[in-house]
């Protein structure tokens, strides 16, 4: 015999390592809904931060020391970010 009661699932909002709860999250994409999850979100935030610092005049050499990356990697990040500014990806 079937029950007329609706089944509801309750989950506890435990957030992730970026934010304590999902309702407090400011990210545009959830780490659990993003391909490769947290590493790609952290990389995206890092690359944005590198680009913003570069726009303020911080040199490639300084950025490579700050973020412990090779200078060529910093240059690639800046070039890619510049392309995104000129030709944004469709949403």
C-alpha cells in the first residue's frame, strides 16, 4: 500500500572549505558543481588575483615570487585574463 505522505529530504548546510555555509557563499559557481571542484575554483581565484595585482603595476617577477609560480606561468595567466576581458566567455 502506498503512502500519501510526501517524502522530503533535509540536508544540513555544511558549506565547504571556501565558506561555512552555502547561503553565505559568494562564488558564482559551486565547488561541487564545477568540473574538478575546489582546485579549479581556487585556481580561478588565484588567477583573478594575479591579474588584478598586475593591473595595479606589480611586475611579473614580483607576482612569481608572491604566488610561488614560474614567471612564464604568470605571463600566461595575465594573457589569458586579458583575452577574457576583451572576449568574455558566454555564460
